[in-house]
């Protein structure tokens, strides 16, 4: 009986360990910080592209509400929110990313919001068509717009290199 109970406990722990593991690692510490530090607005994270090329990314600010530059207005019960990033290519190769597919925000309800394409902002320059193209050693700052429910507050901003096909991603808690 004791051997059966021990084996069941070991088996249960193995299942629990397997269920908690993931092929993606959430990067939740600023560059140069010790493990366990949570990234917040203003922190810089060191990430890698799907090809393993390093870059640094800083979430500069969350603009809530964000003002549009054109005629586009949010749908009823929604508002525009923007996140501003600064990205530095630290590799020896060109960096090509799509902010519209690599960035999402999560609200206090747990719902994930994807970028609102075709929205021009007066409060911040967007990445043209969402494209981030950087030569080695170069940096760029730009915004990604979202359409967000008026009743929900932004709680996290996430950057998934290669639309989630890279080995890591960054998360910033807001505020």
C-alpha cells in the first residue's frame, strides 16, 4: 500500500511538472537586472528574434486614451490605446519585425487585444504599416494602436518576436 501511494504521488508530480512546462519563456526582468524582477513601463528587455538575433526593447509609455490623426473613430463602447516602444537591433544582421502581429495588450478582464491596423495617431508616430526594419546597431521608436473597451484597464503589454515563433517574449505590467 505504501509503495502504491508513493508511486501515485511521484506520478502525480511528474504530470504536474509536465503540465507547467512550456516551450516559451516569459521574460519578466529588465535588461541587466537580477532574476525575479518584474518589467514595468520604462524597463528595457533583451529578447531574440525567431532566428536567435538579439535586440533590446523598451516599453516607453502607454497612451490611454490615444488620439487619432484621421477620421477613424473607435466603435461604440471602445477607445483607442497606444503603446510606445523603442527598439535597438543588437545583432550583426538586419531586423525585420511586424509590430501589428508581435504586440498585444491584456486587459484587467484577461482578454488579449491585438493591434488596430490602419489607425494613425496624433499623439504618437506609428510604425509604418506596423513594420519595424532596423540595420545593425540602429534604433527606432514608434507606437502600436489598439481598440480597447472603455470599461477595461490595460494590465499587461506583451511583445512576441516573430508573431510568437521565437523562443522568448517580453511582458510589462501596467502601471
